[in-house]
């Protein structure tokens, strides 16, 4: 039996997963590099091939490695997506076919796509609270799963008070090249400020399904509520970001004359 196994109370498959995970984290196994073969790992850990596969599947489910039979297992190549909440206020070149996110990713040389579904529903309590809705009020929700190179990267679900947007493009399950916020402005509900909320948690079952997540993969949830100049909330967006695929980037500007506080 391997000395490493004899000295640890953890199951062998977990030790194997821990060892490979550490090598991936420190660069000992680089993105795209092949993981040692099942035979080599079985010899190193003094374990059966079945135990080795169990440990490898832990890393597959975590999204760290991918199986490519019959060649073996490889460290996943992760393309990080920089998520910039402030980008919605920035001007961008208009595209007759794609919204801001699609345009940005195409500019970066990626192949973005998205699936859009629109529903009219009774809002979840948290959404109703953020939109200051009364009991019985309905919302239009535009649900999107966004993909890069056919791999699901994030969920973008946006809720609008039904009474504000009924009959508009927002109830049509198609991309809006000029952006949904511009449609709100044209309807008389220009957003002038927003509140952002960010939390980290494990994904809900529906999110696991939509994002095709393996076990143990956390997500970051970004909630954004947009307000008009009259302080009326008119939009609530919920972005669910796969933790291993995103960097959330905020840019802040210091107000002129602000004190130097640390």
C-alpha cells in the first residue's frame, strides 16, 4: 500500500482527487494537458482502476478535467468571461443583429450564442419585493442561457412589471439588438440608477440543469435593479455566473474632491 494512503484517513479516491486538484491549481497540470493514465494513478496510489475512476469523476463533476475516450482525461481549458455590471451604462457600437453581450464576445474572437424564452408569471417573492409589486401583479421574464463556443456560461433572467411592457418587444422571445433598456427608455421608463447585489452560493436544481453543472460547482449571483428618475423600480435582472468561468470586474471613479480614506 502506498505510504500516502497509509497515513491518511481519507478514502483513496478523495486523496487522488485532492492530489490532482492541487496540481491543477498550482500549474503542475496545465490547461489542455493530459492527466496521468488510470494505470499510472493506480500504481501511484496502490488502488484499483475502479477507485481511480471514482477519483477522476470527482474532478470531472467539478469541471476541472474532461474525459476524452479513448485518449484519457485532460485538464479543462477555461475561457474566463469578464462580467462588468457597469457595462450596461456604456455606449457601444450598434449591431443590427446582436445585443451588447453578444457583440462584446464576438469582438473577443469567441462564438457566443444564447437561448431566449419569455414568460408571463407571478413573480417570486424576492423579485416582487425588488420591483415593489402588489399581490397579484404579473411580470414578464426574459430568460436567457448564454453560451461561449457552445458551452453554457451564465444565466441572464430579467423581470419587468407586466403593466409597463405589455405589447412591447420585451414580450417577444427574440434578441433585441439595441438592448432591452433602450426599449424601456422608449416606453418612458429610462433608468438613471441601479442597485447591485452579489452573493456566492451553490446552484439551485434548475440552475444546475440549465448550466449543465457538475456536483460541487458554486455560482455567483448578481442581482441588478434599475430605477427611473422618479425612483420607480422598472427592471430586476438575475445573473447566475458559473464560478470557475467568470471574473466580476467593477470600475469605480473617485468623486472630485473626495477625501483620501483607506
